């Protein structure tokens, strides 16, 4: 069949199609995802020319358009906050870049039923060496009364309450991947038409993989069970196909995206230096845990299912283990 006739399904068409499965749906979630896609396209433009910033004017200077050239993570934060504040679906946001949550106080926002948390540009330290980076987002139905201003309780819900979660990876191609309870779907940006197009429908994480991702530099700071599991990954083993391959990019979105598609396990364990781990529960661990579970994988903090953790602080950190179900169960056997 000629490729020309292939039906390209854009993100907007897909989310509207999904609406048909929920007769009572108001379309607010579709609209929120469209807003996120718009901000992602704008961030993508800046990320792709990041290497040229020195020519166009370094962060903190004035560029040719006479605008302040901002650090990219601040720029990204402003893009996501702006589209959500001016959209019709979000009552407030929390961001890795902002100390506290922001409750939008205009009437349209106060009457919206969702709130959103995000890390607008995770791994931004990798930009100047041209390594893939990403945006991670998490969507909840607010618990406070619609029509009022969003409250802290809206943002401190356990991950199991997420309505949707996803990420954008600004890599060799730019992809938006999001999950609802119905499934995980990936959309690749087609720059020629400026649309995210469905390229990875119904992503399933393979039950086993041969990739393990961890920062070996911290090995002697990890708990004994983690050290034992890592050494199992390095040994020949006819039953689980060991030794595995170690792949660690130092950019969580890139590492977890690869493992989601190919199978594998990503670990950022607590260390003696960081006994609560490094990654943030609300807008790094929870979204990826939700996506992993919908795709058939698992995610824990080393003691319990990540999605069951009841948050107490917006920026609290957590140990994080996520990936293929079979590999996570191997890890858990070592940590008992
Ligand atoms: P380390 C990037 O700073 C980040 O938050 C994640 O994207 C990445 O997986 C992790 O930190 C890397 O941390 O300590 O191994 O350099």
C-alpha cells in the first residue's frame, strides 16, 4: 500500500477520538493535552537551536528580537505555565522551577477540573553537550471544589490518582508520550506540518529486557540488596539471559523512554549522600511510574509501590526503581 495513503493521526485527532470512549467527557483533558503539545513545540524550537545561543546571544542577554534570552529551563517553565494558565482546562500548576504551586485565579481556570505538575526541562545540564533532554508532566483531577481557587491538597495526591501522565523527549526526533488508564501512546513531531503524529500506538513495556540503567559511580553508597542485584545484572546467567548491558545517559527521560520501548530497568536508589534519593516524587517518579504500570511494568521506591506514596511536600525526593515487570521482581527478590 502506498505510504501516501497512510492515515496520519495527529495528537489532537487522537485525543478527540478517545473522547468517544467517554460519553460524559467534557473534552477538558483533550484540551489540556493539546495545550501541552503546543508548549512542547515552542520549547522544541529553542532546544534545537540551544547550541547557537552563543551566536544569537547568551542566556541573560538580549537576542536579535530584543527579547531577554532566558535559561532554557526557565523558558520551558514559562511556556508550559503560560499555555495552561490561558487554556480552559487547568486550575493550577506546580513546577520543578517554582518554589510553590500556582493557583490560577481567573474564572475560567477556577472552573477547570484538572491541575498539572511538571519538570519543564529535566536534564537541562545536558543541553550544552547535545544529549537528549525532556519535559515530564502529571495530571490530576482537583480535590478542591470547582469554582474555587486550587489548594495545596490538589497537588499532594498519591500518584495512583493521576488521570494522565507523560513526557516529551527532545532527542534525535521529538516525541510526546502520554498515558491514561486506557493505554500509553507515543506521538512523533513532524516538523514539516508542526503536528505530533501517532507513531507508537499502545506502548507495552516488555516483561524482560537486557538493559539496566544506574549510576555506577554511587555503587558503594547503595544498599546491599541493590549492590547484589547490580552484580546479578553483570553475571552470565542462562535463565535471565545475563549479563545485561549497562546504559545510563544521565538524562532520565531518555533512559526511561528507551527502557520502556526495549525493556529494561532504571534505578536511582537512595545513597548515603542522598538517603531520600535524588529524583522528585511528584513530577519525575509519579508520572513515569504511572506510565510504566499502564504499559505493564512496575515502579517502587525500594520499599513500596511509588503510586501508593502519599506526598507531604511538593518537592520531596524519592528513591526510584522503574521498568520491566520481570526485572523489577528480580530486583525486589534481592532487596527483601
Ligand atoms: P546523576 C538529571 O539531572 C537527572 O535529574 C535525571 O534526568 C537523571 O537521570 C539524573 O538526574 C542523573 O543523576 O546523579 O546520575 O548524574
